[in-house]
C-alpha cells in the first residue's frame, strides 16, 4: 500500500532527525528492489546548491507550493512512501497533503515529533534561527489530529 507520512512539530523538535529515521525504518528489510521513498520539507526550497540554508520570508509561500507540487509529482509517479515534514501546526496546513493522498490512493499516517515541547529547548535546537516569539506562536496554535501518533524511538536523537 502506498503511504503518506505527515511529520508535524514546531521548529527545533526533531522533524529532520525523525524524517531520516522513518526513511531508514521503512526501507529496511524491503525485498522489492523497486521500493521508493521521497521526503519533502518546505525548508528544502531554501537550500542553496552549496548546501547552505538561506531562509527568505518573502518566498515562504513559494516554498510551501514547491513542497505540495513535489508531493503531488511523487504521488503521480506512484512512489511507495512519501514523507512530508513541516511544522504543520494547524489542520488547515495538513489538508492539501491529505487531499493529495486521497486523490492518489495513499494511506495517511500522521506522526508528531516527541514531546514534551519546551520553548527553551526548541530555541536551542532549531537549526534555522527561528525567533523565540515564532516558536511560542507555533506551540500555541498546534492542533493535534485524534489519529496522530507521537514518535517514540528516542534513540534517533542520541
């Protein structure tokens, strides 16, 4: 079964770390040689060719459009596993991806980064320099889905 994993959580809570772990977990033990997994984050849009991150608030809307279009392309190509890891603090931010999953016949799994979430720790850990007030807003507006699960393998953070 084709699957979309929506990985959610405020900045600095380990989305990239968990995303890497999911790719590893899902591809381990696969016997089929053609198993494919794609992973997208809006932050990838802000990466320069030389590997540096250059966030541009003016292009944030473009970054999210790129992420959605990349997800749609992967689903159109019937990629086995598609992971999208963005803050996605509101249900509205998740809806485009859930809609694509339904359109292309993908099972949806919603995973949040492990808590408890602490603004001081998030401020320390976020690699993109997200200001503390923005982190506080992300926490305040986070709306969980009843069916979402919390990532529990803390060994990936060691």
